[in-house]
């Protein structure tokens, strides 16, 4: 049986597909998002507590490099094979180079349930992979635009503003802040919060995934079959990118749990940070296409099929 939290995603997806009146109030969803991001950061910070001296710079740099490489590789695939225009290809590549916090939360729950070994810094992977793809794709868009027209000072200010917004977005602030607090206070200092936040982590995740199921159904109805190349790309790409994460994890000699997390993050696509940044920086990009691919196809493929398969691959390779 899959993890119980995945059943809640399936329930939300089914409710959305049959057009049920089930809804998660926006205020509750916002609260769940904040608590989930903060809890993930705290868990990572607690794991780092007392282990900071063991951080390996090579490992962290390799993870950041992966965030830059993935979108640059996907961009020509999108333009030549999927046959999408340059602007939308940049947008979608940024989404797939960035990562899904929801997928990260699910894979961390799987690792906990399976008792797989994690490096203390594994939670940092989410923070390290969140922004590089967005930054490099915004640079590519700026570079291609410069071939057609000389950039003006106001546009430069806009790009700077977008980068600032990405670096100070709610998700990044909560994750980084949670990591710092967890690292400083450790399990002892956070003991008063442990029963509510850490003890209720799976409950928060289950309710969050229920809403994600409802949103996914809304994005996919009706399914735009004329974009079949993009749909195939969104369904197949996660399995290819997962092997990129596995390869990097093996090269870094990471334990099985950390390899699985890196594989899951590599296979995921952003539906929070990237849409906000791309919409502000490249208003002409069709964000609907990116959301259809990342949230409508890739997220459910990862949660329902991909993550158990990635775990099977990792266990076979590291056995």
C-alpha cells in the first residue's frame, strides 16, 4: 500500500474529477502551506544541529549545479521536440529546473516511514534547488531579448526586483528561517513545539495533498489534447530527471535516503515559486501551459507512480 498521505491526494483528485463541491477554504490552505514549509525547515535544522562541521561543500555545490543544468538541458528539448515557442520553453524549463515542495514533503514522509538513512543537510537540497533554474532562465530570456532590442534601465530594475522577490518569497523565507531556528535550538529547544508541528506533520501534509488533488483536477479539466507533446513531456521527463538525481547522489556517495530525496526533487517541477517569478518577469509567457505540465501531469505522476518507483530503483542500486 502507498503511504497514507498519497491516498488523500487521490481523494482530492477523484473529488475534483467528479465535480464534487468539496473545497478547502483558501485561508486554511494558506495556513497549511505556511505550517508545512516551516515544519520542513525546522526538521532540517534539527537534523543539522550539532553536525554543521560535517557539511561537505562539494555536495552542496553539486546540488546547486544540478539546478542550473536541468533547465538548460530541457530548453532545447522543449523548443525542438515539444515544439513550443522560445518564451514558453523558457518558462516551462524554469518550472522543471525548480522543485516542488509538495513532492519534497511526500518523499521525506516516505523516507521516515522506510527508515532510510539521510545526511543531515538533505533538507537543504530543497532550498538549494529552488532558485538556480529561475535565475538562469530569466538570464536566458534577457539574453535572447537583447538580441532583438537594447534593454532599458527600467527593465533592468524589473529583473532585479523579480530576483529579490524570488529570494524573499514566502517559501524561501519559511524554509531558510526554519532551518536556522532548528539548527540553533535543536531538539531540546524545540521540544515545546514538537507535539504540534513535528508530531502533526503527516496530518498537515495529508490536508495539503487533498487540496493539491482538487487543484490538479481543475487544471486538467478539460484535458487539452492539442498539447499532446507537452503532456507526453510532462509524463516522461520526471523518470529521466530522477536518474539525474540518482547519478549525482551515487557520485557524491550519499546514503540511500538522501539519494531518494535528490531523485524526487530532480524529477519534480515547481508550481509555487516559479509561476510567481516567471509571471512577473515574462508576462508574455503562458503560465497555464507550465501549470498544466507541472501540477496537472508531473505532480500526480510523481506522487502516485514515480516516488515508489524511485525508491525501488534506489534500493536496488544501493543494496
